[in-house]
């Protein structure tokens, strides 16, 4: 079985997870490619496709790539600054899964929190200065919690996720 880890990472968060995922894939028939850097070979059997969520969405260029993969097994992973809400992660997962070609097979997904640029926090603080808003206070709190992510626990969870996906793929 040949594996390809492909990722897009603007802040470095998804890159950390991609490298952990790549390291957890057994064997030597594997490759890792940053999506922005070069043409992606389409000769693997299984694709681990990673992205960072920006303004609630996966980059369109990666969605287009997913729709062009045919007869492949696809695993998605990503990072998101807006917290670690599993229901939000499931919504993101559903949006991305919708782009997978009908003749390809979605295997699973992994999401974790990622830190955001400081200018995001500054924007929240500026918004808070316009009046006390519990929603904005919550966003600032979440920003502060995200500052250490993805952390070692997130990377260990990514590794455990890969092991689970490999077992699932082998069962097919």
C-alpha cells in the first residue's frame, strides 16, 4: 500500500500534525508533500490530506484536489483555532467530505486546535473595547487556550489516529 501525506499550512500548525502523521505511517512506501510547494503525484493508494481552517473553511484549492482523486482511500486532518468542539469539527468534516469523488472512499478524519496569529487576538480585544460582549470574551479566552496547540497531546492523538486508520484500511 502506498501512502501520500499532503498538507497546506499557513501558520505551521497543520505542518506539525502532518509530520506526526507521516512518522506514524509504517513502512517506506510513503511520501509527504506541502501542497503549495510542488505538483502532487497521484500514484498512492491512500491519501492523508491536511489543512488549516481559515474563516470556517478548508482552502478551495485542496477541495478541488480532493474532487480530482479517483479510486483512492482518503483520510483528512486539520487544525482549527476556534476551539476543540467536536460538533464543530464534525461540521467541518462533512463539508470537506462532500468534495471527495464518489469513486473514492473516505476513511476518517482528525482535527485538533491550532494557535492563531496575534493579530486575531488584537482584533478581538478591539471589538471588546466597543462594549462588553460575552461572545467576544469567549473568543479571547479560546484564543489564549489555543496558544500552545497543536501540543504534544494533539500530536500523540494524531499518531494514535493514524494507527486506527491503518487498521481500518487493512480490514477492507
